[in-house]
């Protein structure tokens, strides 16, 4: 046998009508402290309605809502996933374009910029910064830390300057920096 949804029949009358009531429709205002304390109130057709103050208390329109608390790291991970999915530029266009134009004006007096050139510069700059911060994070993890420090940034830029961004060139820098024993050539 299937389950059926049970509904409560609606009341025919909204409640007692009072001509002197300040509320619209002439409805009598209820005594709030009686309702909050669990008192029984009656309507026009004399059916008692029990109202209990508890978890589902009446919402006050002007009261501040309780702020939702997430566990540590939850919002950070959500933000990381959001930016990994997205493809839009992270830096604002107008401030970046102003900076590029300012640097261009310092070096050359009358430069004109195409929009596509500025967009290409911005894309390249964001790609560079993203990879740099990823390298900084790897340096911090290698030092058994989670927080990125300024020394991580210095080391990451030094490794990039000395050997590039990929792992093979970084390993080449490490190998060439290691002291090597002198070779003795056999002249016979």
C-alpha cells in the first residue's frame, strides 16, 4: 500500500476581527509574551492553537543573522577550485594597462598600444606570476612548511634565473653547481 500525503485543512476565517486594530484587515494583535511562553490562544471558531517557543522561534526582521562558520581551510579550497576552473584574467585590466603604459612612457616618449598587445602582456604576466607562486609553494613544501616566506620567493627566482622553469634545467643547475673531482688525462 502506497503512502499518501496528509494535508491540514485550511481555516475558513483568519481570526477575530477588531475594528480598532492597527493591523490590516482588522485582525487583533496577539500578546507576544504569551505566545513565546507557550500559552494557548484561540481563534474565532474556538479551536485552540498551541504555540511553543523553541528552535523554530519567530524571526525578527531587524535582527542580525548568525554568520555561517566553515571549518578551517574549507573556503580556501573552494576558492582554489574556483580559480582553477576559471579562465578569466585575475588582474584587473585598467590598472594593469595603466602600469604598462606608464612603464612604456618612462622608456619611450610616444608609444601607442594595441588592445591585443596589452592583453597578451597581461596573459603572460599572469602566467609568469602563477608559475612563480607555484614554485614558491614547492620550495616551502620542500622546507616542510605550508606558509610561503620571502626567502622562498628569492630562492624560486634564483633557480629560475640560473636554470629556467622546468625540472630538468633545475637539476642541471644542481649538478653543475656540485664540486667535481679533477680528471686526470692519460697522455701516453
